[in-house]
DNA sequence: GAAGGTGATGGCAGCAACTGACATCAAGGG
DNA sequence: CCCTTGATGTCAGTTGCTGCCATCACCTTC
């Protein structure tokens, strides 16, 4: 297959992660990553579309997990429950690599460019979930909304999980956050006329 | 103030938008933008952190609008309602520039880098909304979740508004989408006492 | 009204991310 | 043993972006 050692992609990912932690993300050059992996810069860009992408290798796996979980859910499962089950299905992936996930998240929150990439990956997961819901017959406004709401739950729950000093399970965070979403949306809902809110004055920031 | 013509920032934004539509985003160079605005590349980067940012000049205004609307909402207003009012407060901003908003959105959906930027701007709005909610005494899991859910509503509603051939108001889209969110989250819960859900459907489309 | 300060702009050099075109090498098949 | 194939290397070039310093317009101040 390859020319030299196998698993070039994995070597690049590992070299990148190590270098990012040693010198920081932006003081690490792609050439250095490639060199540590025993490859060249050009080869790096054959495996990853750009420098950021080397930190998001698992996105495809998550997408498949979510899609299949929603698709395979029992027919009577409600859309939101199906999405919740899909998010829960991803929990083990993170549980096994909690340290890696933490280190990675530390990098992401510290670099706006990486946060952007993370957000588009999450949006992609939402899109995949919406597709899967439509495959179950959920009609359009509801499908996208349920998927987006699910991702919102995931974002909040994941953040709390990473910050959680005691290793409470991600699944538990997901469940309680979902309950919180239900509570927050269930309250004084007027399905009909949301009266125009009178704003006081110009933003005095 | 300036050296020559005033409003360098505005000239750069306009030149950029025009060039993006003429040649496309990635076949337009920053040097060309600056030249059309009668400036140099170096000056462009004094006004905008990077090439993408020239399309997101209004973000600060939106942020202030959302923050002040939530802060100034009557005390008895529920968190979700306050967020909904804040989103609604942004509608006029888009209404006045519907054509610009459409053209801009066309560029954004066509370029992943711009979608990333848009997502982080939305996340920033969510963060601002969460801050404002906390300022009203909303405790933490709820504040972030309500803000994120609100942004999810905004994303879906805005998308539908842009695609809407007949110019239905963004406010209307926001309202119906919020109702849809309530409907979708209200159904068969887990920990919560699931109340029998009888809900009129939001406008089906 | 001449001197000096200030803020915006230009000019230039340079780095690093990324790309296209082409050469080269390892491995397997016929 | 040659030839195909896929992964890798090499090289040149573009572009986004930054640091540093000079320059210019405008304003203040004496």
C-alpha cells in the first residue's frame, strides 16, 4: 500500500496533537507536523484539507453513528427522543478518550479558528440528524428544528461534561440537559400572539 | 479624520460585496478589494481581521440589540420569551436590507469558510443572550440552553425567510418556528410528567 | 504661521498556509 | 521481468496575513 510505515494518517494526527500541546497550535507549522510523522508537508495536505482538520478526524464516525441510530429507532419513537438516543449513542466514543477529548477541547476553546471548525462539524451533525428524521417521515420545519435543538443540548451537555471535575457520565449530562430544555420550552408558552415587546431605549453598552 | 475620502470601512465593504458577486468569493483577492475602494491591502487588514470578516460588519449591532432587549424585558417575562423578543427585535435590521441579506446568504452557503464564520457569529449571539439572561437571574444550565435554543430557532427561521419566495416577514417565521420548537419538545418526555399534547400545528410549509 | 502631535494610510519584507504539476518510489499482477 | 497503480516527494507559485517604519493630512499650540 504505502511507501513506508503504515497508518500515515494516524501518525499525522498524533504528531499534530503532540506538537500542539508542546508549542501551541499557531506556533506549530504543518511542515513540522509532517516532519515528526516522517512525511512531507505536501502529503499532510493530501490527508487533511487544512491544518485544522487534523483535529477533527472522528467527525465521520459520529455522523454515521447519529444517522444510523435515528434511522434504526423504533417507529413509535418521537423525533426528539430519536435524536436524544443518537446523541447518547456517541457518549461511549468520548468516554473512552476522555483525556484526549479534554486536551482537544482545551485547544479548541483557545483558538477561534478551531471553534469555527467545531461549530461547522456540529452543524453537519445536525444536518445529518435532520436528514435521518426526514427519512422517518418527519416533515421539514420539525426535522431541522429537532436536530438543531438536539445539537444545542449536546453543546451544553458536552461543555459541562468537559468541565465536570468529577467524572459524571456524558450520558447523564445529556439526559439532564434535555430535561432542562423541556422545562425551559414548556413554561408559559403562548402558542399564539406574542405581543410586540416594547423596547426601552437605545443600547447603552 | 481620515486622509482622503471618508468612510473607508463602508467603501471596503461595498467594494468587497460587489467583487464577490462579480467574480466569486475565492477569485477575489484582498488587494483587488482594497484597490476598488481606493485603498491598499494593508489598510484593509486594519479594518477587518481577515478577508471573511468584511461580510460580517453588522454583528456587533445585532449583539447589542439582543443584549439590550433581553436586559430591558419586563421582569415577569420568561427566559425563552425574552430571547424570542430579542430575536424579533433584530427582524427590522434584515427587513430593510432584504436584498443585501439574500445576496450575502448566497455567498455564505456556497463557501464553507464563510459558513464557519457565520456559525461563530451566531454562537457569539447565543453567548451574549446567555449573559443577558444571567443578568436577569437565570441560573446556568437554563441560561445557556435557552440562548442556544433561541439561536436554533433563529437559524431555522432565517433560512426559511431567505428561501421564502413571497416576502413573509421574518418575525412571522420566528414566531411559527418558536411554536414548532415548543411542539417538538413538549411531547412524550422522560423525567417530566408528560402532559397530553394537543397543539395546533404551525404553518405547514 | 511655524512647530509639533496624532491618527490614518502606504510601502515593503517576510512567513506560513495551501495548490498544481510533475517526478519518483514501492508493491503487486501478469 | 515489465508494467500498472497508488502513495509520496519536489518545486514553484499564489494568497492571506503581520510587523515595522515612513509618510501624509489634519489639528493643536504657542
